[in-house]
C-alpha cells in the first residue's frame, strides 16, 4: 500500500467495520431485519471494544505498579475511569429501546447472551473477582485466555507489592496468597493503609483504585436495571436467570480492604 492509499478509512478499516453488524431477525411484514437490532449489535460491539481497551490499560497499570511508577499508574487508572463512565453512558442509549422493541428480535438471539462475554470475565479476573464463572464454559482460545488470567496475579496483588517494597507492613500471607482465589479482606492490610493515609500520594492512589471499584459496580448496577427494565423477570437468553442472576453480582467489591477502612476515619 502506498502513502496515497493510506487513508482514514484504510487505517481504521472502516469498510470492514461497517460490515460487522449482521442482523439475524426478519420482520414478518417487511421481510427486513427488525429496526432496533442494529442498535443492539452496535452497542454490544462497542462494549467489547471498550473491554479490550480496559484490559490493555489495566495490564499496563499492573506493569507500572510492578515498576513502582505510581504517577503513571494513576494517570492510566484515570483514563480507565473515563472509559467506565462511557460504558455507563451507553446504557442510556440502550434504554431508549422499549421492551416491545427488544422483544421483536429477542427470540432470534437463541442462546447468545452477554453472560458469554469472555473479555468481561477477563476484567473480573484481572481485578481479583474470580468466583463467578466456570472457565470450562468458554472453549478454545477464550478459555485459554481466561485460564491464564485466572492463574495470574491481579491488580490488587500489584498494589500490595508496591506497599511492601515501600516498607509498609504487608503480611506474607497476602504477598504470597494463591492468586487463583478471590481477593479477601485482611485486617493487617487495612491497619497499614489507615496508618499511611496522611501521605497524599498514597491516599490518592487508594482513592483512585476505589473510584475504579465503584465505577465497575456502578456499571453492573445500571446493567442490572437496564435488563430488569427491558425483560423484567424473564430468563436470560443464555439460560441464566436474567436480572435475578445479575443482581447477585452487585455490591461485591474488587478491593474490599479499601471499603472496610472507611469506618476508621
């Protein structure tokens, strides 16, 4: 490809991108796809692109923390927070679709479900939430990626590693924990965090991590309410309990120690 051939469209592969919205529904009257299915596809494809970027950012944040580059880590955490806000904003668009409009093509989705988003499960694993899914549900390359995420240290492990190298009193059982297990509260870690909260740089990192945790929970809450608003108490398309299942994922923080310390001030 010559320089003259290298355009906005070829760089971003716009023609290929615009061909990826393949509707599966057919209107009984017009013989065309149901109008609102295009919106549904685009919203969820954009979600997956943002999930990809979040994984890209969070992996880099872990690298920065492992190198004790706190300023850089906070910068990219703030970018990730902006992405989370964008994810929440997309729900506002999706909620312009009425239950009747969604029902017009829902049956065509068969067993396809957002529950099957491997990238969102990767995000959960990277944040230390490792108790909500069976890796065997994801075959092939997706399952291999999830297994690697499941067996790898989390963002929280990178954070406590920074504290340990800075001379903070982090227990050995926390530093050498089984990273395949969910992150759980630790009273000694909480006490150490409380004792150092007068350090503005350290407190700022803690608060930014808390913002990330809250942002994820906000997105999950809005997602639950959107599903409840759209399908009520119906079973999800992938065979899950729909909104009832999603509600069980709420208010489970990724970084429980950062929430537990709030009562100490």
